[in-house]
C-alpha cells in the first residue's frame, strides 16, 4: 500500500483501512506475546501502513478545513 493509492480513496475507505490495520497490529502483538509470530517484519509494515493512512487522512482533513 503506497501513499498514491491511499490518496485516491475516500475518507470512509481510509477509515475502514485504518480500523483493519489496527486490528491486524493488535493480532500481531498478541501473536508475538505468545511466541506464535512467524513473520516479525509484518509488524513494522503494518505500523508504517497505519502511519501512512493517518497522514493521508490528516492531509484530506486539512484540505477540507481550508
């Protein structure tokens, strides 16, 4: 998921993506705590995807506020 793809989405789609990513991050943290996590790099990728989505949401909110 890159920023260009995210900028083409609507606010509702971005919020849905954010909720899904946060759920995935929670599940990954839970797997890590129970030593069941196989792909540790996925945690970093999800964290960065969350940050990307939040950044695009903030950009869109700033455009609307103008």
